[in-house]
């Protein structure tokens, strides 16, 4: 029994056979396509999940570091004798670095930058620019 002989004897049956073959091929192709997409999405999900776990680990480490810093700060606050009190004499004003290249002709002395003991607060304050 050949396909042409069946097509001549029962054209409706032959047409249904062709439609069924086309549907089977389409379904097979769609199943292969969906399998490929499923594997791709599963790989992307695995990668995203690994990134999530890594970020959770980093967040946990950050919380531990913050906790250790807080404990250190609290321990230092209980012993105030170890901290150096800040006074105007201990502060050093550093002028901003110019954007163009700095030419080193003579070294800058700290006395030109730091206030001396004879200067009063009123003499020092005009030297300090706003924002510093």
C-alpha cells in the first residue's frame, strides 16, 4: 500500500494523515524548544541563587565587622583616658592641593601651615576656609 494509492482512494484520510504528521512534527519541535528554554532558565536561576548566597554571606560578614567595631568603640568609650582631647592647638590645616601639577621648589615647613602657640583663635579662624 503506497501513499499515492491511499491518497487516490481516500483523499480525506490522506489529508488527515498529513495534518497528523505536521502536528506531530510541530509538537516534537516545540518540546525540544521548551526543553532548551527550561535548561537555560534553570541555569540562570542557579547562577542567580549562587549570587544571592554570596551576597548573604557578605552581608553576614559586614554585620560581624560592624558588631566588632561597635564593641571596640564601646570599649574605648569606657576608657576615656586613652583618647587624646582635641584642641585648636592640635589641629593642622592643610590647604587643598591644586589641580595642576605641583612643582617642588622648596619643602613646605609645618610652621607655615600649623598655627603657632602665640596665635589666638581670632587670628587662626580667617585662615580656615569654609567647608574644612
